[in-house]
C-alpha cells in the first residue's frame, strides 16, 4: 500500500452522496466529534493555564511508567498471537498471579526489614518469585487449555481463553478473598530524584528502567538466539517451519513461558506503583495492554512496545489536556474512558495498528 493509501486508512475518501450510508454518517460523525473534543479541549486547557511545567512533566513521567507496564503485558499478547494467531485474554490475569506471588514475599520481607535494609536483594527475590509463578501459570494454561484447541477453527479457542481468565480470577478470589491487599511501601520508594530540575518518584524511575531492561532482553532473545529465530519462523509459517525441522510445540511452550515472565515483571511493577493487589486487578490492565498491542500492530514486538508507551502517555496526559479545557469536573477519573476510546478508534479506523501495515508490506 502506498503512503497515500496508508493515510486513507485513517481518513478515507468521502463517498458520494448517492452512496452515503448510515454507517458512513456515524463514522464521520465519530471522527469529527473526537477531533472537536481533542482540539477544543487542548485549546481550552492551554488558555486556562491551570497546569505548570512541573505538572505536565509529572503527567509525562507517570505515562511512561504505566505505559511501560502496558508494554510488558502487550508483549505477551503479541508474541502468542504471532505464533498461534490466538488472543490470550487470560494474559492480564497471569499478570495478577505474579503480582500476588510477589505480594506475599514482599510482605514477608517488609516484616523482617529486608525490604528496607537490602532493597536490591529483596526486589530480585520478589521479581524471581513473581516471574516463576506467572511463567508456571502460563505454561499450565497453554498445556491444559490452549493446546487441545490449537487445530480448532472458529470461536472455541477464544471462548476457552475467556474461560481461563474467569477461572484464574475466581480461583484467587476463593483462595485469598475479594478484599484489596496493600502492597508494602518501603521508605526508599518514597524518595525522589531530580530529572531536568523536576522531582520524580524513585519507584516510577525504577519501573521504567526494569521494563526497558526486560524488553531489551526479550529483543535479544527474539533476534539473536536460535529459539528466537525459530519463533520468527513459526510466526511466518508454522507448517513450513515444521517441515524444516523446527519443533513447533517447543516454540509455542517457550513463547508462552517468555510472555508469562514479562507478565510477572509487569505485575510487580504495577503493584508497586498502585500499592494494591486483588483478584480482579489484571482485567483492566490486560484489556488496555491488548489495546496497546492492537495500536502498535498485533504480532509486532516493536509495535507492542510503542503502543504501550503511547497508550500510557495519552492516558496520563489526556484527561488534563483534552477534558479539563471543556469544563469536565475531575477529568482524571475518566482516564479509562480515554484509553478505551483510543482502542475503539484504532479498531474501527486502523485495525492493522501503527506498525502492522509496515509488517504486512514487508511480508508481501
């Protein structure tokens, strides 16, 4: 598709009046409405001047923080889809299992004082337990729930994925209750560091660094190892890869395990930012991470990272920038609305995502 054709994915040619349907009216009305809200809200917010440079910088840093978590979860979605063409809707709940496992060890370390006295050792232990738990859950999910449906076409695999999500949620609800548990809040996490003259919470900086390191390791695995080469081959054509001697089952298991490890890291990062865990905590981040994967281009690893960071920044800055200017009270309470509106817009007007079309052209 040419560059002009790519632009028409967002702004298709206006149909003639004789072929103008009700759907065309709704879609164009939706485009115009979103543009009016974004432009009008932005102008109104800037005219009011309610937010200073420090507040905008805080919004940006928090957006990068939560966007890094979305990117880690989105990587699991996009890798599984790339190999199996399956949307693993239980992936957000796999993140929840890692957060719970990390919570119990973090609480023990907080009681013994290790979390304050030896934070590096304590955090390594928490991340190890969370990654191990979420990886095991991901592998069991693949073996028990998804493998029997691997050759089945239709809605059965999707229904199974939703069923696994409910199973994990209700299992943890029955095991640990429906109440919200407070994650430990050690003293060192309350410290701030200066970046460009602005104070930034240390925990947010550590989350971004941990996410970037994890994504860099994942990139090296996918691009520089034999198993990564096998993953890319299965993603292109599983049947041809099997004929070339690649063990597809082994690749699928490795992909689920790698995605589960990313989800475990994301669960700990998310819990330390929001300071709470509960059985339903993986649902909303999971849906948003799926939106990030679609936004970046489902099946594209760089696209998942880009989509997660973009979604986090828009979700953080959007309420103040778009909604405050049009007089909406407490706009930050509507940040989920902005995130899901962005997902709907992408699904309607650019379902291939930011990098999905580029990948399609390369394969063609």
